[in-house]
C-alpha cells in the first residue's frame, strides 16, 4: 500500500480482489468497504441498511468469513478475497444457497437477502448450520423486516443438508 496526497486528504493505493477480479484503487483511509464496493466498483448488491452494523444488509465474505462491510475500512480489505452477492453465481448457475432461498421462498422485498445469503454461506462453510437452533443463532446479526425467518431458516437448512 502506497500513500499519495490529494489536496489535504491522504490517499492510499490499495489492491483489492473482489469476486475474483483484482482492483487497484486510491482510497481515503476513512472509506468504508461498503461504499468502496457500491460507489467505486458498482457492486450495488451489497446494500446499506443502517450504517451501524445492526442489520447485516451489507454483509460480504472477506477471506471466506461474513463481515458487515459497514464496519470495515476499504484499506483493511487489502490482501483478502472479497465475495459479494454478485460473485456467488457461477456461469449463470445460482449458488446452492441462492437456489435454496429461491426454492423455499426465503425472501420478501429482497433488501436484506444479499447479506442474509452471504451470512448463510459463511455459516454453512464453517460447519455451523447443524440444526434450526444453530442456524437461527448463526444468522442473528442479520435482520429481515419483512418475514418471520421461518423460510430463511428452512432454506439455509436445505442448503446445508440438515433437513
């Protein structure tokens, strides 16, 4: 990471790998990852819900782990593989968690869905989606204002192979 001056602000040259593509950006040290993804890279599937880390709508995978991107600075993401909702499907085929959300009607308005799906991917890949209670606990940092979570939990359980 190198530092350049732009007016009064310090900019840092950062290399980010997002959805398999390397990007070299000059970022202000205070820029949140959520805004780097949305405004700099045009990946608007990562939504901004609360700006306080309470809702989880901005969840992405950083190094395979779910992270609320409104709590991480863009410069902190250097060296990590970042996956957004746009990076889950492969050759037009939905990721198994995306497919399960579709099949189990686990979305309503869709605002929270990208963050919920990525949190579920991380939960499943870490081995934490063992039963309904574990799934509910594992997703408790992601809020949905449109549903009672029943279909979301069913979708995650189906994708994890526990139902």
